[in-house]
């Protein structure tokens, strides 16, 4: 009864060497073993298959039997599979294959898909998974290691991260084009504070920036705030005339260009912050992660809206 589970690579390679070189002596030289060692490997292989695999000739030659030829087919398949596995492992080690999860705060969803397309073209054998969410959800994803790298406006304190600047992130004050403040030049603080403000939820980066802006503008004077859950809803509310909003210019590029929204002028505007690419300090990126990280940093913000 054949026992394929007892077959070793050394036995199969001895058989392949005999098939390629026609004698045990030549096979031994090719695979850097002694002839007795090759002979021993072949005997073990024949025992494992319960068949004669090699016929010895009268003048030191050797050739495979029909059973030996059948085993040779399997030996070559094993060798090919191992070579393919080695190539695959090499690609993973060198970062040419793998999976990288890229987290992006909601404000970045206007440019993130285009960046992922670039990454797919640059690294067709790396799966780049895009995950878009609120700042809180992306920070939590970093903490739980469910994203490898993330793009956000303000690096978190926890978890500890390494942050690299990607480019400028301007925030502007917007209104509908026929709003009384539109086209009035630099506005006085009183005129701005008299308007209702459309704002994101508590804890979002945009909301924090707006609150700091209003605190500086009004010196503690409260502003009327209407809280909405997304940038898209904010834009629709402003276009409907519900109020004005401080918002990332990267989220309203098309609306400003098309004249559906107007940018208001005021002292200290636009508020220019930075986009950062971050990853956890205590967790080493995979080789694929390092390639994606280097590519994004190397673009120097060219993927950001202009």
C-alpha cells in the first residue's frame, strides 16, 4: 500500500535528478549528495510507493519505470507549487501583495475614492480597503487596529500615533449666493454672529474648529447653532437659506465653482489646518502598508481638491 504521507522532498528531488541526468552518480553530483545517499533516498521512496521506480542499467545508468514516471509528474507539481509559494511569500515580504485598510474621516470622502483608485493602479496586487466614518469612529478604528493608516485633520492623543502632514486643509465660511452677507467684502464680527450657524455634531473636527472660531470672534458671546449630521446635509441647509456654516473648502469645491454657494470674507479666514496621514506608533506597518504609506506621502497632497 503506497504511503504518500511518508514521502520527503529529498526523495522526490533524488528521483528528479536521476530522471534529468540518467545515472545515480550524475544525479548525486547535481544535488550535492553522495551516490549512496541518493541510492538510499530512492530505496525509501520505492518503499513509500510500494513499487520499483528506477531501473539500474549494466553500465551505471538508470532510468525511471512507468511507476517512476508517474511519481515524477507529482514531484514536478510539488516543486512548481513550492516555487509559486516562494514567489508569493517574496511578494508579500516586499510589500507587493497584501491588504491595507485606509480610514478616512467623513470630510475626506470627497477626495479619498480618487486616492484609492490611484493606489489600485500603482499597486494592482494590494487590496486597499477604504473605510469612511466620523472622527470618533476612525480614532476608535485606529485604537482597535481595524484600520492600518488613516487620513484626518487632527491627530488623536489616544492612541499614540505617528503623523505626517499631507497638505493644507482650509476651512471657509459659506452662505447661499443671494444671502445678505454674500459679496460684502470683509465682514464685521457682529454681522457674522447675528446669523444662525449650521454645524456638525459635537466632537467632530469641524465642530471643534467652528466653536474655537466663534469663541475668538465673539469673545464668549453665544451663537445660535443648528446641528446636523453630515457635510451634505449642512450644504443643503445653507443652500436652502437656513443659515451659514464654517466648513472644509474641500467639501464645497464644486458648489463654489458652480455658484451654488458663496464664500464669505472675514478676518482670519480661511482657517488653514493640515491633513495628516497617521498610523499607530506601537504597531509596525506591514510591507504593503509601508508601500501605501510612502505612496500617499510622496504625492505631497496632489490628490487634494484645488
